[in-house]
């Protein structure tokens, strides 16, 4: 019986259109998920979840987003295009850089003390630690005209104030050019409102080697630095250290006493834990006891040398006596030998 032939299932054009639509839908979903960064692969028949908890090393610190948003510059959007204007962004950045550069040089940059304290960058700590930004200030502070051109502040943002410099000259300068902590007067301020820090109570906050004045509680009598020793603004020269004459005299007396003392002190055997050579004698550290021990050793040495000479003299006598006895013995032996020879000669003559 011949095998039956399989008949092809009827396929309509609508089926192909439906399949093509399904493929197109899946491709669109896949591309959208990739744009959003969502995984689309399936492992072991289970789709990878997107709400998986991140490990500790991959999570951001708490409050990091808020601090970054507070530190960013607020840009204005172009009302026509709805995008940020690059020129406006550049002006904002240049203005911010100019303010930071003035604060680094000791000026206010048009900001109040509270605003400077609220900054995330501690310029005082950078200047003390000698950071790269503070080390390069020697060339940048020499001439402000060498700085790159920045967007100038408006009169409302940086008003002119009266400032008395170190030479006693009263000038009108921008508020941002006033050194930090220096007194000034705003001529445009309303009546009864003074910006002169000299008329405000001062509070001194302890720092590394000095106390910096700040607005606040008035110090108690005797507190705070001497006004004659306070310098405002950039300082390029400092006084030379002069030690106290009493301290110098004390050091000179100590050096003179050390020079008058003997260069080599008596040796102390207690300073080392080791075996000494033969004949070593540990003298006392007391001067009188040491002298007595050395005298005893000197007497013992003299007695030893005397007995050695006596033994040498006695030895010479014994040696001479022994030599005399040896010579006498040789003489007797020689006389005996001569006598024996004479007897032998007499016998031979008699026998002949």
C-alpha cells in the first residue's frame, strides 16, 4: 500500500501580514527597552528583573544628588528653542570662575560671609595645605590684568563701596574687590543700615595660629588679637623670627659648661653586657674609690717587679752553679779517660 502524501495546510495572505505585524511590534519593543537600558534577554525561561537591589558598592551615597544639584550653576533656557544657550552657559561659568578666583585671593567676590561659608570648597584649607590651586597663586596674584576675560558683574550685583587701604587712602572699589574681613562702607545703603564691619560686634573663632574675626558675639576683654598685628588682604612679606635674649643666654651658658667639661669621661663597665679580655679590672665610678684602687694596683705591680728581679738574680746564681758542676764533671771524665789510655799503652808495651 503506497504511503499517504501529506497535504500542505492552506496559508492565506492575512496570516503573513499578521506574522509580519507581530515581528515588527517585537522589534519596536526591543529597541525601546534598549534605549531605556532595560535588559531584554531571558535566562532559564525567567525574564531578568529591572528592580533588582543594587549592591552597596554600586549605590550612590545618601544625599549625593542633592549636593550635586546645589553646587550646579542654574542656567536659563532659551524661550525660543527650549534649549540651553551655549553662550549664556559660558558666561555663567566665567562669572563663577571669577568669583572663586577672588575668594581664593582673599577677596569676597561679591558674596557675604554666610555665602562663602556655605560653599563646598574650603579655600582657607586649600591655602594652608599648599594645594596646586594655592601654589599657583603667586603668578596669578601678581597682576589681575593677566587673568582671562570674564563676564563683568553688573552694578547691582557688585556695587561700589568706600574702602580704606593699608596706605590710608579712601577709594571707591567694587564690593567683590574688598579683602575678606576688611571694613568698608556702602554709600548707597539706606539710612541706619551700615556695612562697616568696624561698627559691628566681632566674634573670634580659633584657627591654626590666629583667630579670624567674624560677625557675631562681642569678645570678652583681653580676647582677640592685637589690632596692630592684624593684616588684611594678600601678604607677601613677614617679620623675621627673633628669639628671646634670656633663652639665648641660657643656651650659651649650657654650651659653655659642655665645652669646659672633659671630653672623655671615665669608662663604666656597667654600660655593656659582654665578656672582657684577660686582666680586665672594673674601676669604680667614684673618684676617690677609683684612686684608691689604682694605688693598690700600682703597689701590686711594684711588688711583682721586685720579686721578678729577685727571681732573675737567683736564677742566674743557680745557672752559674750548674755550669760549674757541669764543667767539673767534664774535667773528671776527661782525667779518667786519659788514665785509661795510659794503662792500655803500658800493657801493650809490656806485652811487646
